[in-house]
């Protein structure tokens, strides 16, 4: 199992770098060439979401991207350290919270539309979006 970890400060200009690294590592891992645009877009969306959560929450910690190559699959996990506290039914979220929540849900919907296998976890210590794609083994060349 090969793993690459990327950590970057929560600046929008670093999202492009994360997208490029993800596509390059996915290609090397054996993700189908036809799916690489979806990998790039999904990682960009997940990283943009994490950057937004960090910036809105005043969090100085870096965003983490973990790229893992396993035997028949490739996964990318994007982690943030923003507290994800659920609103209770009696709470009245203000307009800013409501707008951020709608933007967050839209980002997750886009990711779910691009990736078949998505796992989203969140809590007070942060959140994580794990996306997984199948890989094809490299062709064996006979001489």
C-alpha cells in the first residue's frame, strides 16, 4: 500500500496544486484515464470546501489530502479541522450559518455526483471526505 500525503495552508490558490497532484498519483495508481477529470474535479471540490471551512472558522491548521494506492482501488481523503457541530431542531441558525450550510451541502452533492464511493465523516474535531475509485492492474508486457 503506497501513500502520499499533502498538507497545505487553507489558501484557495493551493487547491489547484492538490488537484494536479491527485490526478498524477491517480494515473500512476492505475485509475482509468477516462475518470481522471472526475478525480480532479472531486478533489478540487473537496479541497475548496475544506479551505472555506478553515477560512470561515479562522483555523490556521493545514488541510490534509491523503492519497492511498491499494491492490484494486485508489482512495483520496481530504481532511479539515473545522468543528462540525450539528444544529438541533430547536436552534435557529442565523443567515450566515444557513448560507454556509447550503454551500456545504451543494459541494457534497457535486462530489457525490462525481464519485460512486464517497464516505463523509464529521465531528467536533473536524471532517473527512474519502473518495475511492477502482484501479486496473498494469498490463504485463511479454517479450
